[in-house]
């Protein structure tokens, strides 16, 4: 999957990913977006860092419409401790539906001082 993403990845200085909640991580045993980002990073010659975390659990997004998804994710993502890399950050996610998750992550990274953010997802669901 990462090899398919590499040719379309926009230029960036570092890679991060949409973090899974601790509950989802425990159920799945892995974070799909993190796996993609960590596989993509060496293909692009970029560092991959955990720059975000979920501040609280949320209800499942799958059954929600766009406005409910945005409300569900309001202030959920926060920047992890530590400095935010300068330059362009590439945010990786496995699937984008409404864009609410990417929007929430972008807000958190902007508050933390990110100058430019690009989003790359493997799939787009309608």
C-alpha cells in the first residue's frame, strides 16, 4: 500500500499519521495509519514521527453524517509533546470519508505551529 502511495505523495519534510484511539489499538493490535506512514517514510526518505494523540475516546464515526462527525472529533486530536518539525508535514491516514478526521488533525497541528500540512490517504470512501 505504501508503495502505491509513494508516487502520489506531495513534497514534505516529515511524515505523521492519524492516531488510533487506545481502545481501537487494543482491539486491532496495530494502527493502520501508523503502519502506512512508517512504511512510506523510507520510500520518501523522510522521518516519521508521532505528532498527534487522541485526547479522549470518541464514538464510532462509521454511522455518523458529516456534521455529526465534525462534532464528534471537535478538540479530540492534540499535538504530542515535543517540537513540531519545521516545513511541510505529510499527514497519512488509511481511509478518508468526510474529511472530519483530517480536519481535526490539521487544527491540532496548526495550533502547535505547523506551517503547512498535506494529507495523503490510501482510500476514499463515499
